[in-house]
């Protein structure tokens, strides 16, 4: 998903611009900055926007949060990287007895 850049009109927007005085516009990094508002045609300048960074969750954190993470190893075979005591390391879709017991982690 491309990032959004903030833009600010350099003069009062012509008429009642639906974007307002400041607006965000989705662009890929290689696109040139806008010089005019795509809504009203008035001159605009790109401002600074803080990047949104989502921290990555590690397998142990997912396990602590009650999630089960399966990593595909082969056709129909998955490794349970968040396994709990008593659970199988590998889950085979053809063998239901290898499925994790989600009732131990899923609560109302």
C-alpha cells in the first residue's frame, strides 16, 4: 500500500475545496510531489508526514496473546511455532489428532 503525503494550500483554496486547507494524497515514493490541488487547482506544497510503523510480533508474544501460528512446511503439513505443552509440533491436515486444542486458548 503506497504511503499518504500531506499537502497544504499555499493560498486560500479556490471556492469551497472539498479537501479543505490541508489534505492527504496517496502516492508512491517515485511520484513527483503535487504542485496543484487535484480538487480545485490551487497551488499546494507537500509537508512532512510521520511514518506509521507497526511493531512486529514475535512468536512468543503471539503465543502469550493466545494466538496459534502455523507455518507451512509441505502440502498439508504445518509446523505449530506457538505450540503449548501437550500440542504436536507438526500438524497434518489429514490427521485431526494433530490439531491444536483451541478450547485451551479461546475464551469468551
